[in-house]
C-alpha cells in the first residue's frame, strides 16, 4: 500500500500530494519528498514547503486523487491525515 498525504499551500494556491515514505536528498535540500500536483506533475518538494502548507480537506483533494487513480494508474493508496 502506498501512503499519501494531501496538502494545500494558500500563498501559491497549490494543491499537492506527498509520498511521506519517499524522502531523499537533493541539490535543493536535505529532506525532499516525492510530490504529485495538478496536471500530472511529479516533482520534489521540501519539508519547509510542506510545513508552510495545511492539510487539504477531502472536498479539495478528491479531484486530484481521482486524477491520480484514473489517469495515472495509482492504485492501493492509503490516505494519511
């Protein structure tokens, strides 16, 4: 089962999901998460950005969750709150 957590960054109007068990180091920071945002974008986001964001509400993240499942084949997701 793949764990996922949805966030919303108010300042950037950015809805995104992180994979909290997929942490790595990169040139932009020591702790980066694999992320997925609207329009099928996989990227990395730092812990600072996640901390600046709030947990997304279910009615906010359902469209992104559906996109991940139906358009990109994510199955067996465990949504963490």
